[in-house]
């Protein structure tokens, strides 16, 4: 029968850990250095297989989008298979030597269009996220820095925007444009993301207003603008930056949805994955591969950004550290 209490065992463990502290000389403890927040987060992320998978998928997507014009065997607007397009019995050419994925209903190489379409998808997702982030930073900074009636006014506007489903709001904004284009999709998606960033930044800045370093700066007579821009805002950007990685995935999916509904760039000479999905719906029963490749690419890319963003959030969250 073990008569040693758990409390005594814990005390012995703590004493053993204290004994392991490196001592340079009698009465002096050797400085082993500390660990910053980013260094600790990176140490945890390097051992996280989910983050490594997401980072690999995201890096491959970005690399593919950059070098896609050189990888594509054909011009995405060229029609090398137009002579094989038979309007009645076989409107979509199948795979053949030189065309591993076949062609579309206009005789264009499907592989080239999928490769080049990654570039347009990346541009839409990143620009929509950056514009939404910029707008959210402005509103969130105003609400978190001033408080009072400014905070109440900004948050009521944000609440109204959040009360409307995101895709419905983006669809309504894109439909207001006289001529659909790639920029209408970018602006519509960016507006939807603004309240997400602004609410998140506002919460972080309100937590910073009563922190010790902000109170010390006020006691020393530092100007309010310097306190906001040099102390509160930089220390509040961590959750916002992590959220931006998740928003890129959402932006790519929303952009594909708007392009699928015909609200994207009408010029199909510059392919985009959502646009390719919309063009393939009339051939979905007989030629499902026209939709399979762009849809699969959208799913894989969104998964990569989501895995990476969730891993970053867990690594930077103090409650999830072990």
C-alpha cells in the first residue's frame, strides 16, 4: 500500500526541477535566456503535422500560380482542338497525346486553363483579403482607440453588416455593378470581410487599453496617438493576422461562387476556377471532368489555408499551450 500522498510527490518533483537550474557560481544563477512569443509559436508549429500539411499545400499553390504561365503547354485562350469539337455528338474532346486532360467545349486545352486559372484565383483571394483587412484595421482602430460614441457607432454598423449572410451580401454588391468584372468580385468579397477584421481588432485593442504598458505610457505623458499606434495597435495585430489566413480560404470559395453565378469576369480568355465551374455545368452529366479539376483545386487550396490558419491560431493562443 502506497502511503506517499500526491501532494508530497508533487513537492518532490518541483524540488527536483529546481535542482536542475544551472548555477554559474555560489549564489548566482546562469542566465539561460527567454523565449519570445513568436519563437515559442514557431517551435510548436514545426512539430505540428497539420500545420506542415497546410503550409505545403499553400506554398505549392502560390508557387504554381507564379510559374503557371511557363508551365502551361498552351495559351489558355488558344483553340488547338477546335477542329475536333463536334457540336452534335462530341462537343468536348477527351484526353489524347499532348492534351492529358482533354479540352473544353471550345477546343481549348483544359490543363493549361486549370494551371493559369490558379493565378487569377490567387489574385482575387489575396486582394480581397488585403482590402478587407485594411478596412477592418481602420474601423477596428477607431472603435478600440476612442471608445464611447465612436465605438458604439462603428459597432452598430458592423452589427448590421454581420446580420446579413456573407455570400448574400457579396452577391448583392456584385449584382449592383453595371458590368461584371474581376474587380467587382474583389470589392464585394472585401466588403464582406471588413466587419470580421474590425470586430476582432476592436476586441484586442480594448484588452490592450488596460494593460500595464499602456497605463505606464499614459502616466509618462505619452501622446494618445503614439499610445494607439506604437503600443496598442502592434500588440493587437496577432489575432488579426492569423484570421487573415483563414479569410483567404473563404475569399477563394466566395469568389468561385460569384463567378459560378456569372458575376465574375465575363472574359473567359482569362480563366478562373469558379468561372470554369460555371461554364461546365451544362456538360456535367456527360463530361464531369470539366468540373472535377477546378472544383478539386478549390477544395485543396481552401483546405491548405484553413489548416495553416487554425494551426497558427492554436500556436498563438495561450490557453492551448502545453
